[in-house]
C-alpha cells in the first residue's frame, strides 16, 4: 500500500551550492564517502520565499501580509519552531507557494492557502482566519486574522485548538514573538565523530534533497541524530521521518513494514535482479523526488547508483563514452534531437522543463542509464 509522506515538506536546498558541489565531484563507479558535515549545514533551513511568491499570495488573499510574517518568509519559506506550551510539540510554518522551481513547487504545494481551506472545513475555525502553522496532530493551528473593517491582516497570532476548545485564543503578539518564546535552548547537532552510513546505490541523499540536518527525532529509533530523512516511504502508517542509520541498517523498513523505493521498479521492469539487491534498494536506500512512481535503473546484474536529476550530474561525465547510449535513449524518450535538443536539456534547469531526467551509473562498468520522468 502506498502511503504519502508527511503532510508538510520542509526540505529545501540551494541549487547553486549543490551544483557547484556536484561539478566538483565527477567520479562515480567507486563508492565515495558521504557528504561532509560542513556542506550539509547548507540544508538546515528552507530557502527564502521569493518576492514574486509573496506577492502572488497577497494577491490571492486580497490583503498584504503583516510585515513580521512577510520578513519571516523572505528569510525562510516554512520550517518549524517549538511550542513552549507543549513539551516536544513543534509548529510547522505553512510555506508560501513558490513556482520558481520544480522542486520548490512540489515542496510548497501544500501552502498557506491549502491549509486555510482545510481549516475552514471546520465550522469552528474563524471565517476571517488564515492558517499559518499547525502541529503534528493538525488539531492545533496558529492563525492570523483579517480585520473586517480595513481588510488588513493583523499581526496577532491566535491559537485554534480542537482539544481544549480554544478557537481563537491569543498566542503571541506577532510571529517573531511566537518564535522567540518557543526558542529551544540548544538545537541538536550531528555528532562529528559518528560517520554517516554510505548508501551503495545513492550518491548523495543530501544533494537530492531527501535528507537534511535537523533536530527532529527519528520515528524509528527515537533518537535525534542531527539528520532526518523526509523523502518517500511506502507503508501503512504515517511514519516516514528517519535517521540515516535506521534507513541504512533496514530497521525502519522492518519496523514499519514499508519500503523507500518500489521493489517492482528496481530494474525498471526490464532486468531481473537478485532479491538481496532489490531489497537493499527498496528497504535500505533513500528514495528521490519524482513525479511518477520512482524506478531504479540496473546494469551488470546490479542496481545502478542514483546520481541525481540531470541538472546535478557532471557535464563531462554526460559527454563521455559510457553516457552515449543514455544520451541517445533520453533524446528519444524526451523527443529531443541529439544536437540542439540535448544541448537545450543541459542548459535548461529542471524547474523550466515539463519533465525530469534521472541519471544512474553502473557500479561495475561505469555505463550511465536512467529515465525520463514526465510531470
Ligand atoms: Zn533512527
Ligand atoms: Zn554495467
């Protein structure tokens, strides 16, 4: 059974940084060490919401956001902050829909408007309310209110709590005050002495955006390791946020009887592989963000190593002989000619295309493969 990931997507990444990193690392085919701790600090906070996205939201609301909320989004589009009134509770700030990038679109699809529509389905939620954050249960929300006279949105942050029956209780005088009063004394830092697990079939889950640094507790081992995975996990339950270790050693897949990657897609339905390889990819390897159900390319009787979306794959590698068949097949599948069409693909960021191209490398012969993922 396919179960979605948690309702809110927090993972953002800096495209420029990751491109620089990927270009500096052309080698594959041999197992590389995981990303360094230094580089991963870039993945802690969601990217800023672009001005255009803020304006689009304000247009839809027909009102300007309060300055304090606006500046929060301009610094980071989403993310979480703690709740001082409830131990271990965390508020998830609803992002502003950002259409500037394919990944951002996907990650911000469930935005302020989405959650406000959901909130309004409950007749007790104030009609002039705009939901800006929720806790894990979704029974508690923070919201702002439109002034009926001026139509402006007030800065006061109010609490909607189904369990206590508080439907418009004052929570903080503004968002910064809410964040400040919630500030936790010390964020969880990754332990530099503990080496990250190496995923044989995955070049860099941090670059792909499915893993990030976070103080969040792993839903499998219950520990805050400083890292969290929030890509896909297919299981009956809702658990999907795991530490890298619980993915790598198979304990998350075993405990929740789920899989990260569709076992039927390993080998792309064309190649039969030994069961232990299928299990390693489906149960002990992170997934990646895709429009369609992910598939896993295979070669030399082994699963390939996921190198990323084509925009993050080294240009020299794509121009090399082991890539020739992949280039020809990709051009065919995407209806591009091998000259200008291919060049257009290389020059066009993923967000400006209607499809993604996922690239894998054979761990044995170095050949490249993959597939075109249509939106
Ligand atoms: Zn864990
Ligand atoms: Zn091969």
